[in-house]
């Protein structure tokens, strides 16, 4: 498996295509590659991502950098809202 972040600068569909073309069978999803605010991704948007994974015969293996986008979250911030 490979993280979709490996294919930074491309959209998720291209990341899936390139992952399969380079010999991977699984993909780890970088949420920020799907949307600037992944929590706001619509059901149709989530379905489109799943369809790309399936189209390229990949297995979803996990999620990477969950708190990276949007950037206002931080695990060790003194501010409770940020944390």
C-alpha cells in the first residue's frame, strides 16, 4: 500500500490510477487531498472517492494525517477549542 500523499499535486482519481500503475494494491487516504475540509465532503464526494479506489482495484488501508486538514486542529495546543 501507498499513501495518496505520495502523488501530491494530483487529484485523488489520478493518485489511485498512479498507485495501481506503479504496482500497489492498497491506498492510504490523505483527507486533505479529497477536500480542504474533509468533514464537509458530501456523501456523493465520499462515494466518488470509494468508486475510484474500486475502479483501480485498490484496497482502502487507512487514513493519514487526520488532523492535518483543515489546519486549525492540534493535539497539544493549550487552547481547548484548537485541541
